[in-house]
């Protein structure tokens, strides 16, 4: 168990460019979540997957944002035509709910995040 | 819409003191409540999770309580140490999703323990 891994750790981009972040969850975790955190605020939920299915999307997730989780393993979050307001820390979390162990608590384990700066 | 409030926003105390961080939520229909710690520029570390049917959870010097009916939780830190300095976040899972959907977070309490 190596924990949740996010890459890159930092990304600086110019307004209008596209960016993609990657999240590798804890092995065998069936749920994967994306959050966004701005300075001085708590994380805000964006979307989550159960295995490869995207089950919920927040209203914060505009049509410039797209997330995928092919094969139910790693996930990518892409932001198209970035804006300065997209500057934030993007956090990924994974959890195990149900499964062979019958895990019920759904404790979410977070990665270190990707800090995006849009110039 | 669920809203989570944390008081105080910031706290600075001398080393060795016991302290209490407060969290309140507007919708009592929760599946569970989690307390997290976040160090500057880092991700979140889960400290304690309390199921909606539980009243408290303990881990080392930390004790978290839950009063679902009044929409409140407290995190008690005993014998504080400089290494406890961090931002502490409270988050709730709605019961409607069976604990499956996203967490709703408060803004956190920024804690500084003075050596």
C-alpha cells in the first residue's frame, strides 16, 4: 500500500492552455474522488467514480472539466481552456466501500495534490 | 444544502495545553463525520471517523465526539505539542448517498502550538 499518488505536484500554465492531472489510487480501492481547494478554504467536491463509472458530478465541474477512470484504476482530470480562476490545489482521494472485506466506513485517503497556477 | 462551520478559524496556544476544536453542520442526516489534518501545501491525513450511530472515537491524544441531533462535533487534543500545528478540517458524508458521495468540508481551524 503506497498511498494515493498524484502527478504532477505543481503545474504552471498560461491562460487558455489545456492541462491534465493524474491520480493513482490505493490498490483495490473501488471509489475515487476529485476535490478542488483554494487558499483558506476547505476542499470542494468535484466528482467521483465507482470503479470506471462516473457516478456524480458537482455543479462546480463546468464543461471545461472532464474526468476519466479507464479500467477502474488510475484517473485523469483534464481542464480545457484554463482560466485564472482555475488556480487551486486539486486533490484526489480513494476509498473502499463494500468489496470482499465488506468495508463500510468509506474512509477517504487523500493524495498530496496537484497545485495549478494559471498565469 | 449541507453547510459545515468550524470555530475558531485560528487558534494559538502554548505547548502542553488541552484544546477543543468545534465543528457544526446544518443537516443532521449524515452517514459519518471525519476529522482531517492538513499541513501547509500538503494533502489531507484522516485522523478520526465517527459513524452516525456512534458518539465518539479516540486515537491516542485525540478524541472526537458527535452529537448528530444538534449538528455538532468536537475534536479534543490532549497535551498539545508543537508537532500538532496544522489546519484541522471537519467533513461530513450525507446519508442519502449511503456514505458514497463526496464529503462536505468546513474551512478548517488553523492551529499553532507555541513551544
